[in-house]
C-alpha cells in the first residue's frame, strides 16, 4: 500500500504563488511516475504535471511556463511550484503515483485563486 499526503494548498490572489508538496510512504517501487492532477467543480479531473523517477517532466499546456514540478527521490516527495496563478487554476489538487500498473491517489488539497 502507498500513502500520499498533500500539503500547501490555500487561498491566494491572482498573480500570486503557492507551493504544493506530496509525500509518499509505504511500499514504493523505485521506478515510478508521480504527478499532480486537479479537478474543478463540474469538470473532469485533469493532469497538471507529472515527473518520472528519472526526472522527465510533462506539463499541461495551460500551466506551461507558470508551474514547475520537481521531486526529491530520497524523501519520496514531489513539489509543484505554482506562479502567476489565475482564477481558472482554482481546483482541488490531487497527488498521484503510478508504478507497476498500480495507481495511488492522495486526498487532495484545495487551491483557490481570487480575482
């Protein structure tokens, strides 16, 4: 079993920044992909960014140039630095870990961007 614990969400004004963290614990296969997804009210959950254990990254077009994902393999932790936040970034952000066809999710952290 893998447990994912997110932190760092909150309320911020448009143009501001937030940093999310996600710490993984439990039985973690060394080769994995960790990422951030988000779900806004009435919308489907969507990929924001992910990063492989070899630090290859993928970003949604809507966040390229504003968000940066990184990871610390020694701590089994990933981070999402979110800059130039927009009201449309408002959503619950979920941490995700994929390894050996097993997918684990965190409980989510709310990010609210006011205009």
